[in-house]
């Protein structure tokens, strides 16, 4: 599709796993700045204490742990010293933020899964909201175009770019999906029409497919 539009990425075809080591180094930077900490609580407890849209979240008892301690724990996480789900690395932002994405989001988790490119080299993996802005920064992206549901994630995108000392500063810009008046565009709804015999089939001329 890209070539059909008249472009070619040349040798610039990237995978997130190309940057796993650099992402790890960025996480260390955040810990050293006291902007990230290792939380030893389970996922359910973290979820439960995030608060609601009308109530602030609760600070983790590990939120103010010494920098050196978080560094040791995070390095031990990488070395495979702990079981899956035993602890996570969280950003230290604002547990009372009106944006749920900014309430000390998880940056890294322990997961023993064989990766399709790096094999068993890693037992910790970055979460999407941490990896995405860093990938863009490492790749020299100027404008990262996302669909509109990522708008609430942009403050975290900007926070990661600002605080990890990356040289390149990409921007995320969201756009609304295509909508046509008087036309059903949802694949889920189109499937309903087909499966309930309201149209002939997927190639019915009334279908916008």
C-alpha cells in the first residue's frame, strides 16, 4: 500500500524489539529521576486502587521507595529473579489526575513468553504507552498519526518523550475515522446484516465493502 502511494521505506522497516535495550535504558533514566518506581503489588490491587472517574486513586506504598532500591529491583526483574506478575515498573506521575492514563501507569511487566524475534532474551516487556512514543523518537518520526480513541493517551505520550531525554521529540496527532452519511461502516454491523440474511452476502451491491 505504501509503495502504491508512491513511497518506499527503504531500509527503514522497524520492529519494537529493535529498541528493547534502548527502552530499558530509558526506564532507568526515569527511575534515576525519581519518575518511576517498582511496585510489588499484583495487577488486581493496582487496578482497584487507580480510583474512578470521580474519585482519585490511592498512592502505592512503594511510590516513595528509594531510587537505589527501585534500580536494584528493576535490574533483578530483568535478570529473571521474580515470577510473572510479581511486580511492575510504574511511572510516578499523579494519582489524582483527571486522566486515568496519568495515574502512575505501568511501564514494564514481567512476562516469560518466547518473543518471535528476541527469543528468550527478555523476561520483562514494555507496555504499549511506553514503547510507542519511544519507538517514534528512536525512528525519527515527526508526526505520529493515531485514530481518535488515543487522544486521552497523548498526555502520557508527551510525558514519556519529555522525561526520557530522547533526542528527537515526535508529536502525536489524532484523527477521526472515516464516516459516510447514511452508510453503515461498522464491520460488526455489516456482519450482522450478512449473518441475518438482511442482504444477499458480502458482495451485495448495497454493501460498502
